[in-house]
């Protein structure tokens, strides 16, 4: 049963990290630059 609690905890931490990344303007600019560089490599 312990792994269920671990999974829930990890999921909550990932959602918190995802929320911080989404709400951070620097992360938005960085993700656009990263997507642009991936597009140029193809």
C-alpha cells in the first residue's frame, strides 16, 4: 500500500512544479526558445 501513497505524492509534486513552470514568464520564454531550437534541428 505504500507505493500508492508515493505515487500520489509524486503526482502532487509534479503538478506543483508544472504549475510553477506555467505561471513563470521566464519558463514560457525558455520553452518557446527550446521548441524553436528543436524545430530548427529537424
